[in-house]
C-alpha cells in the first residue's frame, strides 16, 4: 500500500552568477560516480563547458536561494574525490530534489513567494517542459535536523593544572543540557568522546554516536581513570586528534608522502562526522576541543585540521563584498581553552573560542557552548526561512546530458549544474515516474507542503490534502478516499480532511480510487 521512493545521490558542480546570465561550470574532469541501493542509479559528473543558451535567462525575478546541499571538496584523502561537487538527493526514477531556502536576491531575507517559474531548470540547455517534468516547489514540514558532536579532550602535560573532576563534571553538564534542551531547529544531538595525549594515543571512547547520558558519563569515567594513570602519554597530538575525530581521512598525514596511507580514519571503527541532507532530514556535525597549550607531536599540521573541517561545506553569500560572491561554512569547531593557554593556529580555525578557568571549584562553559551551537545551526541552515524542496523529473534518455537549476537575478544568484551519464544505454528500459512508481499519490498541506518522514504534526498542520504527482491528469475530490486508523473519514469539497490531537498516533491512508494507488502517514504531536 505504501511505497517509499528509494534515494539516490547525485553529484553536481556549482557556480556563482552575478549577472542575469546563468552558466554551467565545473572542474573539468568527471566527478566520482555515485552509487545507490537502487538498480537504476545514475552516473553523474560536473560540467566544465559554458555553451548555455541565454535566451531563457532574461527574466529578473529578484529571488534567489541558498542551496541546502553539502559541497564535497575534491581531494584524494577524503573518498578519493577529484573535483568539488554538491551531493544532491534524487529519488527513483531520476527525480531531482533540490533542498533550498528561497531568499530575496538583494537583501537575502527569506521569502515565501517563490514559485517554480522563479527558477530556471534546463536539461541540455533547454528549459524543461512542465507537462513532462512536472516541477513543484514545496515548503517542507517536519524536516528533522540531527547534530553529531565530537568532544575531544586533551590529557597531555599541558593539562596538569586542570582539575580533572571539575572539568569532566562540566562536560557532563554540557551533555546533559544539550540532550534536554528545547530547540525549534534541532531534533536530536548525539556525541562521541575522544581523549588524546601523544600521537599513539588518540582514542575514541564511544563505539558510535550516543545520546544516552549514562553511556556517555561512563565513557568519561573511563577517560578519567586513564588520565589519572597518564595512560595517553604526556605530549600533545592536538591536530591529529581533531583530524581523527572528524574521520573519513585516509592518507599519509602532513609530513609523509610514501603513498602507504599511514592514517586510516575512515575504516578505524570510530564514527565519522559526515554531513548529509535529504528531504526528510539533515545531519550536521561539530567538534568541541577542550585543551590547554599547543600541539607538540603528531602526523598532522594546522592545515590538515583546516582541511578536515572544510572538506564538506555549506554555501552562503559573502555580504562583506559588493561583487555578490559566495562564502563557505565548514564544520564548526568550538575551542574551550583552559589555563589561559591556547594553540594560536587552532584558535584561528575555531568558530568560537571560550576561555574557561576554575572558579570556586568548578568550570562554567556549557551554556556558552550550547549558545554557540545554536547560532551556528541558524546561520548555516538559514533556519529563519524554513526548508523548501524543488523537485522535477528528468526523463531517462541515452547519452550524456547536462542539467542546471538556476536563479534568475543580477544580484546574489546561484546555479547548480551537473552531468548525467547514461551512455551505457541502461536507461532505455526505465520509464517515466508515472510508469515506474508504485504510487503517485501524496498527502500534502493546504499550500502543497511536503510532509517529511511520512508524518503530519498537528502543531504545524490541521488539514490534510490529496495530490497525485508526475501526471498531467487532473483528479477531483471524488477520486480520493481517506481512512484514519482504518475508519473512513469524510473529506470536504476540496478533498481535504481535518485532524486533531485525538488523532495522534493514528495512521492516515489516502487512496486515489481511480488509479488504485495509496500512500500513508502517521499523525504526531
């Protein structure tokens, strides 16, 4: 009855445009091919050519967007990528999902007036046909945001003057407050705890990200026992610890070039700080470093830390210049400095530096950390504008093809471009979404909102509306049937039903009786 669309991932190049001309761009060489659990995944690369047809780009809409997709910076040490590329979610068969925040192109203030006509979508430099590609722009309700945080604690000799028990008590306070805080943005935060001394003792104490306070507290007990015994060494591999905590790195470090891959933080069994975004949820990450003194040993320099923090970034606009250029925001690093002794290079890379000193037998930095995290989430995800998704169907065809999704403005503008490689002919057997999908039916809101995670929250929506996607046929209210918890519910003249707190926990099923296709969701608080 209910079919979730399988997700693919598409790599796209990106470029800024500061004139009404929207051009494709890229690094030249093919981007690493993406893979999927689906049999009809596509091969995608960036496009370095600039031969777009400008005839469709003369409209000034005064609306742009922030892409809520992560740019993967091409480098061998991180997944062997050779080119910079955004990681974009697609759903089978070849439905592109662009997560964005629509904004005024001159003030960058969020807008809710954007439509599908606001943006220019092209395949092979030809504007898509609405009757073939069925573009739709929807505000996303119920989009979840997860934050994974690595807490990295220095146990080297530079921490000798620190009260271990008081420090770890404040770390526990930070974890407790984080897990119990009320947030309009954050769905859940989870942690991994690291301890480090010398280069051979950069240790992950949590096997996976955890949001269980007792588990994390026990990890801190283990850390204190080992710290008391000086088990992690006396030197400080500060930079190496940050690179390890971020993870995903495979390479020789900063000082060797023997090609042997001396450091493998991708397959080390420790959880990686990997950021991703889909229509249903976004996962972001951060690093909290609690330390005193400078880096003294290890296989990595400060540049390696910078790379670890920025190999995945989110785009924003540089409002400090007048050329409508872009800026980039990597993983935030919050640096808690003890005993008034910091590493200057790390401080330069930190999103926020907090000086913490013992006062009346305790430290107090938990509140500052949480405040810094909240500010960073709002800034990176542009949460004041909500999350929107622009979707369109790319019709399968043989050969290699370019795609682009662009704003139409002479101010702050953006274009996401990519290449779909179907030269193997495998797409010949793949039909349109109407032919391929098990259900074309969607439950939506009064303004066509996308209801993420197959849930409808009564705090956001009190009426559910029927829709059938990826077809030109128009269906009326009489073509649909609703049930709630197995019981029929009568719709109004628009085909909508009302929901209330009495429906929490119940399953809603919408059926297009003409097509014989259904979709379901659950009502939540």
